[in-house]
């Protein structure tokens, strides 16, 4: 099943869930649903960030890319994509650290970043399409 917020096509099976949230109200609903501890969506000076949480019971890690679309007004599509790639790199760095992987091969790392980026961009496009359909104001 395709999910609106969570990447569902892992490159390899990992004990990590990655999600994308373009609006704080969506993050709050999912945070409560998944019993993620409260946190500030995005600091005042940022437009995007990555939050990382660990489930003490399962050992599973959750990484949430949070975007404040209201702060993105005036940004070009390419600028938004570049910022998303920036956050994907942070996600990848965290996954490597979580797995204890110090030096993956250059090719594996490139494929991993490509895969994560593609999935995040697909989620972003889906959420933006649904947002326009629901006439949510960014």
C-alpha cells in the first residue's frame, strides 16, 4: 500500500522508517498516531529539518523530514528540491551511523542517496498534489 507520509520502497530492509511532512498539522497527527514524543516541528530560522526518534521497544528508528511550506513561498522548484536533497543527505548520514557503517562503497552510497531522494521527491509531489486538491494554503 502506498502511504502518504512514509517511504515504502526500501533499498534494503532496514530498521529505519523515513517520512516526509510538508505541514505541521500532518506531522502532529502522525506523531500522535505513532506515539512519537512531542517536539518543535521546525525552528523559527529553518525551512526544513530532520527529526530522529527511536522506539525503545522495537529498536526501530524513525526519521521525519519536516518542511514548512509556508516558509517556502517564493522558492523555486529547484531550490526546494535542492533543500530536500540536503535533508536526504542528513537522513542517509543518520542511517549509516545507526547501522555502524563507516565507509560504504562510493557506488552503494550513491545508489542509496539516489533511492532515498527519488522516494522523498515522489512523496513530496504526492503531498503537494493532494494539498492543491484540498486548497490548503501554503
